[in-house]
C-alpha cells in the first residue's frame, strides 16, 4: 500500500537522556521522510546532549556518554534538520506526547522557531491504542507479523513505525470505531488530515498539555490553582503568575505560547 499524501510526511523517532520534555536532550534522531510519489528519504544522526546520559536511559537504548562525546551538539545540526522537515507533516509512535514536543524544545533552544501550527500530526501509537488498546514491538508483531530486531535503535524503530501505519490502514479500512460518546465512525483512512484528527484527540495550545481550550476556543490553564480559567484573565488579575511560569521548569514551547497570550493581553489594554 502507498500512503496518499499531498505533502511529505516525516516520521520521527528520538533516543534521549530521559523523558522530561522540558529538560532532557536528544542523543539520537532518525527521520523517515515519505514523499507524495512514494519515495523515501532517511536521516539518522547521533547528537552530543552536552549533559550526562543517566545509566537508566543507557540501559534502554544502549547509548553511552562515550558513544556521543565526538558527535555535534543539536544546535550544530538544527538548521539542516529543520530544513529537511520544513515542508512536511509529522508522524511517529507516541510522537504527539513525546518526540515532537521534545524536538520542538531542542529547536527553540537552538534559536529556531519551528512552528507546528500549519502541520498535521499522525501518532501511530494512538491509532494502535484506540483500535486495539498495547509497545512498538507488540504493534509490529500484531500488525506486520514480524519480530522487531534492534528495538530502541532509532532507525529500526522508525522503519517499523512506518510499516505499522501501512498495515493499520489496510486492517482498519472501513472498520467501525465507537467513541466515548457512542458516536460511530470509520476514522482510519489513507488521508493524513483524517489520521491527524483521529490521533490528536486532545486539543491543546501547547505541546505539553499545560494550556488547553474551553468551549469558546479561549486558552485555559490545564493544571494548578487556575485550572479551567482563561489564561488571559489570570494574567490580567495576577500578572505575577506569568513571571512565575517563565521562571519555572516549564517547556520552552509552553513559555512561547503564554508569551503570545501575554502580548495579546497587553495589546488589548
């Protein structure tokens, strides 16, 4: 099966120092870029995170400090990576919650304002969990009938993710899905727009899910003492809350979003 694409779709997989989007760093990145004509381009690169790799992370992916000590920092390769995927929608396995948010954080640290607002994002893990309710290795075995060799190698993982999506499109073509409200649809189609809608089930203004939207489409806090309250209203009444967030351990992309809201609030005064 060939993906029906109107623009390239870039599958992204990261190996990292840990799982904290705001503070951890990339140590290996693999991107499989699938073009509308079916051509595939792949880039795999190790990165010096410039912080120690914890033993617990090395136990998962096998990459040590010594393995990356002579590799470039992310800032040295950021521009070429951004150019490589600048024309692409994005995909991956658990990519909406981890790989894409962490990659955007690295871009922002490198001074590159990589926007996701005009991009569709397809998370293969969400399709798997929604339709079958399970790791990438299990998905690969279930959908493709193969054992995933070299799991937690970024390139092996991303190639398997691509194969899993193709198999999902075949398996769930015209298959009914009933959501929590009881509505019945057949959401798995060879269409990136529809896959984006199905795998982006929670709508957030930022990638970490700290800022959501209310029924009026206004940004609201999704955590803490102001949970459910419009961000703009909080900043009007308690301007120190903005400073607290900007000085806190929040992801850079979340800070970028609240700064846009703060500037909008100031302009409206």
